[in-house]
C-alpha cells in the first residue's frame, strides 16, 4: 500500500518527525465525513462543525498519527477510497456533537 505517493509522503513525514517532541501530526482522511459532500462549504473547505471537530481532536490529542498506528490509518484510508460512491444527494451533514460522540466511543 505504500505505493500511493500521499501515503509514502505521510509515512516519511511521521518517521522523520517521530523524535521531535514539539511535532504532532494528525489525520482525518480515514474519517467518513471526508466523502460526504454535505460536509463541505465549497470544493476544498469543510463546514465549520468539521473544523471545530478537528480542533477538538487536536486539543484532546485524538487522531494523532504515529509510526505505530500509520499502517492501520493507511489501510482505513484505502478502504474508504475503495468504498467511495458519488451520490445524487448528501442529505445529512455531520455535526460537531455527532463527531465528538463517535470519537469518545472509541
């Protein structure tokens, strides 16, 4: 799976920064909300609830990527890519409260 340039770059970055105490890398590409177009304000910016959830994750040190969990993260990303379907509509936008509740269940 390391053949996809995005993942190879991520793996290199995490490995290169692993011993730097002030560097933390977080990842959301494996989250279901990235493939729900209702969660975007425009073609490249998330709805404020998604941004708020990301800030909450950083504050609570959730979704941090490390050398130890990167393989599983990459596998979930690839699984999401393979399962992606373009829908005619995306009626439900994820809310901050829903995202945090799901994160707390992990």
